[in-house]
């Protein structure tokens, strides 16, 4: 999307979408459909984080909190409120985004490592609430006794029991979310975020209300993380406090860095690498975590702009 | 993230060769698959989705060894319905429900397993049960204790080998009151699992005339228990009950011993594992606990042979309760299929209603059977005391004082809250 070639501009995006749309057709050769859903969902979460990290230049280490709030919002809705998948996604997103809006003003004046630390702290608050409030959330045992429900569109009902049907719901949500994200980034608002990333002081002198913009970027970013969280809960038919834990936030940062923080689609590639690597290696050796770590170290050492960043540089040269 | 690629390392190895070595070390890891056994075409598949990394790795590996032994024995006896059995093993991680669900889906959808086995972590076990129930696959939970699994969240296809927390606390409460007195003081880790343990223990103690002198909720990860221990001492109970697990248990018990509390009062708790006692410093191996299975059972047929077989597989170590869970879980799958003469999950689940494990698999004095309508295995529980060191064997760290019949502590079916619905 943010490519500056003219002929090759849309080619990668078109190929990427063809790969995603045709995924259920070929993935069973190498894996299984739910793995594709997982890649797309975690990819969306990493892209949401990257809206803040890569495009605004602010590192959050607490995105799992909003991801998890989305998940709990969706799970609790289906468990207690109404058997409606659509409502669950909306409530999950709303809860996560609302929390981010309220917490935002408390943290946007911080920068760098201080910002990261405070986002962890707020994230852990939600983790411990979910962990301790067992009557509502099931505590450490997780929220059970609910599952995703068929979506009734009025003229037709989509049964989400089959992994393929659910994958297409995930892909639809992903497409809408990324379209909005791309639109925002290409707008003057998005450009002002890039200006803040490149040189905050200069952006301030140009009259950009830096803190307000960071707050907006934070809210948008957390909002999309909650969308991903809601979908994640529906994928697993289960939520537990671990989705809110800072180590989950760390996984999102790793995905974004692996794929490339400066590129729009990078985090999706990062999520794909992370999830597929984990799935493949952990079936073969119980030392899979050291190998995932090794890949991360190699990428940071040799391609500090991530996998997509490296590819982009090659084509330009 | 600055790059200075040409800088040599400080010991004269340049970065490139260092990385080559690191990469080679990594490749060796992948190239030597020790987890997955060879795959054959027409086999019956048991999918084990259990922790191999993280907090529960040691427990998970013991369950794996037990399951592997069971599969070898099943195959030696001609397999399931004449087909060889294959054990597919996936690492569920110790705490990531997403990963556990992903692996369960992988086993069911891609590998088409006939049975799903796992998990040690209760949360992960419940998440997997949800997947198994959705796909209608027979699921055996070897070692996740939360009561809801065979209580309010029970499913027709989900069976559990290990005990519920309520069974464990009832077993130990009776023994404590008989031997040490009726006044208890509780130190409970402040989260759901701890709360459940305390409330069930209080209930079982009260039924036998026991009383609560006081209780403290200790935050998870507490390192200094001195304040709590002083309070407990001041209350002058007969027994101080510890529900802490992992490092919290190590800290709490070590400090209680430093304070000399084990000489003034009796120290006790609920569930304890041999893996944990082995990890404790000898002076902290004190107190009365319940084990769900123990390897040193003189006079019980088959146990000694089982211990020998496991020793040969595990580099000389004795089987723990976890090893037995894995063993009994895999055998449950085979026995269900043989009983039903079919791999149809509903038929197999029907066979397991009230099914008693044969003595050579139950390996305990009074045997073990799955309770109909709840799918919970009702075995013997072993109440006894931790020992500083083993007499004949360094791993004999537990002295069984009483074998409690599971049926006496399991409560009624109504009390469990399980209302099972079968597919029509």
C-alpha cells in the first residue's frame, strides 16, 4: 500500500489476497484450516500494534490487554448476554477500544521505554482482574460453556461450525479492518503520524497536536487489537487470562519486528512465520522455543527492517 | 539495532562463524525428532496434547513416558481391534490455551486421531474438552484437577483419570482429623484454585467435626511467609494447611521449617507430587499430603513389574502419579475400543460408563472405575507423610499411612453438578 513503485505497486497486494482467499483450498496439503485462521487473526493483531509501533513510532508492550479484552468481551457476551456472534464481535471491540480511550490520556505524555513500561502495567491490571474475578471470568480455568453461533443475515444463515466458514468470516473481518487501517494511514491524519514518528519535535513545531494524535493512533491501534481478540476467542471457543498477559504482547511485538515494522503487510508475514514455525517445530522438538528465538535473533541481526523490509530494499536496488 | 557486520568477536571468532555454529546447533534439534514416533498407514491414532515445555514440562514428560509404555504394551498384545496403535505427541505449552486448542485441532482435523489425551493444566484441559466435544472425539484427561471438568462442564465424550480437588481434600481431611486433631489453620494462595481447595477442605473437615481457626490468603509469588506463619503459630492450631504450589510451596515450607513449626504443629496440605518433593530441599520435605498414585506399594500385584518397566524407559527413575496417569489414559482408550468392538466414540463412551480398569492397569489395592454419568475415574488415594530421604531408594520420599477409597470421598453424583447430555 505504501509502496512507491508504479507497475509493481499493486502486484504484491493482489498476490497476497489471492493466497489468503484460496487458502482453504491448499492448506490441507501442508496444515489445516484453523492454522490459517490463527495466522490471519494474530496477523491482524500484529498489524494493529504496528499502526502504533511502525507508523507512529511508539512502542506498546501492553497490546495483549486490549486483545484480551476483545476476547473476554466476545466470550462473556456469548456466555451471558445473547447467542449472537455478530454482537459478540461488536461488544468485544467496543470494550477493548473504550478501555484504550480511557487509559490513553494517562499514558500518551510518556515516551520510549516509559510508555512501554506503563502499557505493561495497565495490561497486567486487566490480567489480574480476569485472573481473580473467577465468578465472572472463570479465573485461571478460563471462560467455558459457550461457543460461536451461526450468523443470521436475515436472508441466509451462516453456520460457523466448519473451519472453512469461520476462516472466511475471519478473512472478511480482516479485509474490512485492514482497509480502514490503510485508508487512515493514507489520509492526512496518517501522514501526521508518520511525521511524529520521523521527528516529533519538528511535528510539534509544524502545529501537529502530537499528544492528541498519539492518543488517536493508540485508540485505533488498540481497537483493531480488540477486533483480533474477539475473533481469537471465537476461534478457540475459549478465553483465559493468558490472552491478557504481557508475554502475549511480547509475541505481537516479535511478529511485527519479524515481518517488518515499516511496511503495512509486514506484521502479517511476521505472524505467519511465527505461527507456522511454532506449529511445525513444536511437533518435532520440545526445544522449539530456542529455535523460534534463534530465528528472531537472526532476523534482527541481518534484516533489522524485517522480512518484508529486506524484500522491499532488494526490489528498489 | 545498528549493524556493524565486519566487527570480529572479542575472542577472535567472527560473528559469521559463531552464527554458523548456532544455526548448526539449531538444525540438529530439528533433524533429530524424538517426539513423534514413526507413522504407519492403517493405524489407530492416539493424540497426546500435553505440556512438554514450561512449568509443567517435568509432569508432562512423565505422562508421556507412561503413555508410551502403554502403547508399546497395547501393540505387543495385537493393537486395538487388530490395528497397530500410534501415539502422536504435540506440545501444548504449559499455559497457552490458544496453542493447546490449535494442537488439538491439528490432531483431530489433520491427523484424524481416534482419541485425544490431555492436559495437565486445567484451563487447557477444559479448552481441549470444548474442541473434543465439538468434534465428538473421545477425550481422556490425564491430569487436570479442576472439579468442573467432570462437574458442571462435563461432556459425554470427556473422561478424567486424575482426581477432582474435592476428592483430594476430603481424603486428607479425614486422615488429619483422625491422627492429629480438629483445629485447622489455612494458608491459601489467592486465586481460584487455592480458594476451591480451601472451601472443599473446610467442608470436608466440618463434616467430620473439624473447625477453622483462621485463614490467610497469600498472593501468588509470595517469597516471605514469616508474617503468615507467625499468625498461624499464634492461633495455636493442631494442623497448619498449605495449599501453595510450585515455588510458593517451596518457600512456605522452607520457612515453616526454619521457624520450627513442624515440631510444634502438624503441617499438611492437599495434593502433592513426587516431582515436587524431589525438587524440594530435604529439610522442607515435611507434612501430610495426598498422592494420587505411589510406586512403592508392597503386596499389590503388578506394581513392581510396572516400576521396572518404567525404570528401563526413564533412565532409572521410578514412575510418579503422572506416569501412571499417562499409562492409564492410553490404556483407557484401548480398553474402550476393545469393549465396544468399534472406534465409534459414542459406543466407546457407553462402554466406559461404570467401567473398572483391570487390576494390572489400575495398579492399586482397591482398583479404579469410571463413575457412570460423570466420566470421572474413582481410584484409591494415598494419604501419607513426606520423608526427608528415601530408605532403600532415593526416590522413596513418601510414606503412605492410609489408602482412602475414592468412593468414600467422591460425594454423590448430584453433588458434582454434572448433567450429561448424549448425542441423539
